[in-house]
C-alpha cells in the first residue's frame, strides 16, 4: 500500500490509557492534537464536536463513523482481532480509512497465560486445590496415582496459527524442552520456520494433531476458522492431549469438544474464550471434566497500556512519514 505523509490534526481515543502514556502520546502528536475520553458515549460526543478528527484509537468504532468523522484516515484498534469491525459499513466503504490492530501487544501476557493453564493441568493443581479446600492430605493409591504430575519436557506442542502470539508460545515451549510444531495459513508443504521444529500448512492440520500432547489455538477469527476444531479433527487428536483455546470460541465446535472430554478421548481443555460470552451459568463447559476456564482475559496485563502506546507511537511516526503501518487489516480477508 502506497501512503502519503500525513499531519495529524486530532487523535481521539476512548481507550483507558494510563496518564503517563497519555502524556507520551501528547508529546508525539502535540498537546492539543489528542483528545482522550473514557467511554463510548464520550467518543461519539468528541467526534460530533470535532469533525476534523483524522485518527481514532478504539476497540470498536461507531457504525456511523464516516458521518461523524468524514476526514478520518486511520482507525487504530486496541484489539488484536478485527472481526468485530470488518463487517461494518464504514470499513467496506470505497474510501475507507486504514485499519490497524494491536497485534503483538498481547503476545507476552497471552503466552504466559497459555503456559499457566498448561502447567495447572500438567501438575494437577485443580485436584490439589480441591484437597486444600477440603483440608485433606491424600493417602494411599489416591496420592500415588491421581496426583502424579505430567511433564512438559519432551512433550510435543502444536501451535495452530503461527502469528505473534504463536511465536511467543513456541519460544516458551522450547524453553521447557518441548518439541514444537505449528501450522500457518500461508505455509506450503515442506516449509520450515526457525521458531519451530516443524511447520505445516493448514491442509496438514490432522497430521500435526496426531503428534501433539498440547494443542494451542492461536488463529484469527475468520469464516475459514469457524468450527476448525470439530468432531472429525478431534478424532485425530492424540489420546489424552490438552487443548488450549486463546483464539475465539467459534474456532471450536463446543458439543464435539464436550463429547471428546466426557468420553476421555481428550485429556483436558484450557478455555479463555467461548462461543457465547459471557459463558452462561448453565453451560455444560463449567462442569465438564478437566476443564480450566478463564473469562476472556488472557491478554489483560498491567503493561497493556504501555505496550499499546509503544505500538501507537511507532505507527504515528510511520503515518506522518507516509510509511507502511504495522498490523494493517485486509478487510476482505478479515484480519
């Protein structure tokens, strides 16, 4: 994409940047060229009052964005995914603004969350915490068998989606002594990648699943990835494997996942996302065997604002210079 240099007249955001990061942004764009609000309504009011706005940083822009801000040239999403905006009319308009994501900002916290879940499961922490709640020290066969921990060292880790998060997961996997496999949409058969021991195209996912003790889903949400992990795919999973989903709930066929867990074909699941969020109180996932659930917060971190600001500052400099921005969304592709 060929860009022209751009001055920034006004950057409007409703992302809750920390005060120190607001000052960093102001230093970059100018004291009067940044308007920070704290709510969606505040964002809409700011855009209404300032039609000269040409850059916004938001999680989700209003449907009538181009009416409120006819001069907007760049929408910087605070999320790694873009599936919640690519179908909006403004994103598909003939002269739509550039859209970028916060891809990469989440790599450290999400990869650490992945391994926290893997270690909780592998080292039997749910069972031990239940014993602690019961004030019970196990004896006999229960102690010698049911609490015997698994090891990550020497196990095979499969990362479905070798993006920024997937690469960080691969780095940590290697640090734990794991054999690392990955799939990538753009990979061809026989391709290789320095960050993993073996790289597969998505067409060979079943072959990769058959080798994996730990399966981490890190693909974007697109029509192609919806239902990617279905009953047929789970039939290829290695018996006793752990499935970790930090992608999107729609990537997994949840009834098929529940069946695999209840039948003991899958060893467990670590789920940070669900097809319906918030997860309903009566969802069978809550009581499914060997499931660890977190409320879609794996990317949350005390350093989120700092890292998003770093990315914004880099892209602000690129936007002004007319250089390619980082993390540009291809609307037709969906991410």
